[in-house]
């Protein structure tokens, strides 16, 4: 499980690059959108920031990011585009 978390987190950004060869998972676009919103929420909320980085540092399982309350908060984030 620990290796799966590290690989899936690393592969997400790699697969977002259209030059990367390989098959994308069926839910790739939704996973990428969730990830972008999650990072945006983490930038605005210190508790989400702490939780996200505990996952990124493999201190907590990735499954904590699927908690219903957090998922609803992430879905509510409106993406901003940097220009």
C-alpha cells in the first residue's frame, strides 16, 4: 500500500503531460481535477494543507483524502487559472 501511494502520486503529474506515453486510467480526468482542487484548498486551509502533506510524506494513507467531508469541500472549490 505504501508503494502504491508513492507511485500513484508521482504518476499523476507525469500522466498529465500529453508527451508522456502510456495508458491513462479511465478516471484520469476526474482524478486530475480533484488533485488540482485539493492543492488549491490546501493553499487556503492550513488543516487541509497539513493533511495533504502528511499523505505526501507517507505519514498517513492516501485513503484519508477520500473522507466524505473533505471530498465535498474539494468538489466545492472553484479552480482559478494563473495567467
